[in-house]
C-alpha cells in the first residue's frame, strides 16, 4: 500500500513542476522573468561581490521597481530545472550593458559574461551580446544568480527573459532580418572608403602634397567611425570593434569630429581659400583646430569622467553650434572663392550638411513621428550616406585637381621654353649686329692702314689694336646686359609661378628702375664707383624682395663722395654679387643668408664682397661642368679694362673656412697704380 502511494506521489510530482523553480524544457518560445513569482530580485551597489550577494536574505519579488541604473546594480535569483532525459539549451535574454550569470554546478558556480560592453573574447556568446547560453543536463536542477549592470539609463527598458533554443534562433533570425540592410550598406560604406584610401595613398606617394595627408586623415577617421557603427550590429564579419567595445564607444563621437577637422584643412588646400580671402582661411583654420581639440576632450571625458546627462547636453549643444557655423561658412566660401573645384565643394558639402542635419534630428528624437526614418542604425546610416556622397565628390575633385595641375605645369613649361627661344633669338640677333659692326670697322681700319704713310705704320698698328680691344669690351658689355636681364625675368617668373604676385609687382618696379640705370650707362666706357653703388643697391633690393627675410645684406661705405673719384667698367660689381647670391647663398641651408659689401677708401679703394654661403667647392658640385657666365665675363672685362687703363684693378677670391669646413667666400677688388 505504501509502495503504491509513493509511486502515485512520484508520478504526480513528475508532471507538476516543484514550487520555486523554472522548468527549462517546458519553455516553448520564451519566458519573461519580470513579475515571475519564481524570480527574486535585489538592488545593491555596483561594487558588491557574488560572495556578499549569497549572504543577503532580503530578496524580494522581481518587478518594475528593479531597474538597473549607473549608481546601482540589480541581482536576480531563481532556480531552473531540466526534467527531460535530454540536455536542454536555454538562453538568457538581456540587453543591459553587462550581464553576468552564476550557474550552480556540481563543483560550485560557473560564471558567464555577456553584454554590449563585454569584449568579444570574454563573451559567453560570440555571435550576439544579448543572449547568454545556458546548458542543463538531463534531470539537472541549478540555481542561477544574474547580475544586471548599465553605464547609463537605457532608452528602452530591457526586460530579461529565458528563451528556448527554438525561440533563440527565431529571435536571432528576426533581428538579422531587421539589420541586414543596415549591415549591407555599412559594409559597402567601409569597402568604398578603403578603396578610395588606396588610390589616395598612391596619389600621396606620387605627388607628395600635404593635401593628400589631410584627405587620408579625413578617410581614416571615417573608417574608424564606420567600423564602430558596424560593431553595433549583428554583422558576422568586420566587427573588430567588439574586441574593444568600451574604447570603441569612447571613440564614436571623437572620430566624427576628427574627420571633420581633417576635412576643414583638406578644403583649405583643395580650393586655395587663403588666395581669395585670408580672414576666411584663418577662421576655417581655427575651426579645424577646434574640432581636433573637442575630439580629444570628448574622448578623455567619455573614457575617464563619463556622465550620461552631461553627454546628452554636449551632444545637442555642439551640434546646435556647429551646424549654423557650417551653414554660414558654406555661403562665405561660395561668395568669396572662385576656384575651378568650387562646384565639387558645394555639392559635397550640401550632402554632408543634409545628412548631418537629419542624423542630428533623429538622434535628438525630433523626427520621432516619421517612421520611415527609423530603422536599424538610421541616424548613423543617413549620416554615412551624406559622408559617402561627399567623399565621392572630393575624389572626383582630386582627379580634376591633378588634371588642372598638369595643365598649369605644361602651360608654364611652354611659356618658359618660348621665353628661352626668344632670349636665344635676341642673343643671335645682337651677335649678328656686333659681327657686322666689327667687320665694318675692320674694313675701315684696313683701308686706313693701306693709305697711311710708311713712317706712321707703327702708330696706325697701335691704334688698330686699341680699337679692337674697345670693340671687344663693347661686345662683352652687350653680352652682360642680356645675361642679367634673362636672370631677372626668370626671378619674376618664379615669383608669379609661386603666386607671390605682390612681390612680383614690387620686384618689377625695382627692376624697371635698375634697367633704366643700366641702359643709361650702357654706352659709357667707365662710370664712377658711386654710380655703380646706386645700381648695386637697386639690385640687392630686388634680391631681397625675391628671397624674403632669410636674405640679409649690408653695404658699408664711409664716404660716397670719395667713391666718385674712382672709375670702373659699368655693371662690374652686380654679376659678382649675383654669383654670390645664386651660387653661394641660395643653396645654403642656413637660416640667415648674409651678404656684406664694404667700400674701403682708407688708403686706396678696396671693394670687399663677402658671403656666408656654401663656398666654391660645394657650389662647383652643383654647377658640374660649367662655370657661371657672369663670373667669366667679369674676368674678361677686367682683363680688357686693365689693358686699356693705367690704374688697374686686381681681383682676388678667398675661400673662408672654419675647422676645415667652408663658411663662405670673400672677393676683393683693389685699385693699384
């Protein structure tokens, strides 16, 4: 009889679950834990340990009052049993930032971690962060403790539930169907950025321009932003940020402002804003630096001093400030800048502005009533659509920019070749005229020589030789003038090519004054040293305009009146000074490139020209097989001048060295009787 009663009791208990536990194998789809009489709850501080929780006795029924906050953690406790003869797999659903489960086993409690901020390597479920797998052996009963923790108040209440294996896969398929379009677009967005980055790197290595550094920075931080958004989805591949979820979230906002900062500097260089409006360029520069500083501040704040309320205020405030400023600057750029690539900026910026505006309104829940704008990662995807359209526009602009640069380079090269041909033609014409004059004078002298008497033959011969020397002097002086004019025109051309138009105008004015002085003295055999000094001062002011503040020159003269007592060939000192500047100072890497010209009249006139350039040996390496035309002409002119004049001029060149290293060159011209 007793045996029969026991059998009946056992049969009834096998059909009815025991009080205080959940039967896992009886869950068809899912079972909510909220308001479940078998589930108890406890609110503690975030620092409470599992060992301390086990000692608590003030557990209450789990209801809506038990919601985790950043300041408190919720613990759940319940028993679960598998009454079947097969192993049952259940899944705990929880969308809290951190979900920790302690499941009772024979040897103690086994710990499982999952949640949005749990790194992928530590998660119990590698596929999805809000489902934690639980396994129960046949006829196994376990006690479970569940710890729910959040870093901020969730926008949508996450109610924990237990899912059967069938319910888990059905829910997972539903979630993937909801997110698959978002995953597809984000993946396309990332692949597009990586492809464009490859081409940008190639352009950077080819052209070596800062413009491409800014563009690569702009693309790189967009790529970081895209991977962070992809990590928020169920994407089976490319979710690398799930290995560092907390750091990725801290970088989410800073990455956006970092690529905006690079974007600002990219635009500054792409359409040459400074060329059209210096104030606008300065404002854009400050805006770019401000974006970088805010990105750094936002990362430090999120990583070390996170505050949900202040974060929300920052999010809305920054966008309220940035968007109007962005709108104003767009119209300012359109009004002031007249660059050929401006249309690409307008179209790209319009896409960006529209995408950012709609994304901000969605993020602030202002467009909550528009259901068509609410889908998986809607704010980020709309923003990315605007960004990708902008990237495409700028990629086209970069291609067009290369075409424009190549066209300008070809145009400049053609102009330079034309100028060289013109100079060569001028040189040939002048040489032909000189040859005709020489031939004519030679014929006259020969005719005169045959008609003079025999006793005056020696004198006629001396006169003839002296006339030949004078003609050679005229020829050398005529060669000197085109040489200097060519170099000066080349300097003006380089100023224009470097877009230094104001310097080019000043240079041209001074060059006109200098040329007028040269032309006035071109028919004179000799001029005073005082007159030569005036031409030299004009020439040095031209070189100062061309080379800028790094070039320093100093002319020392005790008395200009004394210089009027000495005569030299016209335009003698200028080619010496020019050679010191172009072959001595110009190649030098020194910060201060100094030229000193001293007119010493203490005993006899001594002219000292000294520079702190690279020296003759280093200069000879760059000149290779040919010497300076100006230097050769100076030596030839001095030889002829000394031949025709009693007081001759001696030229001496000294290499200045210190500890065996060249520190400059000194050229001395001395009057000797």
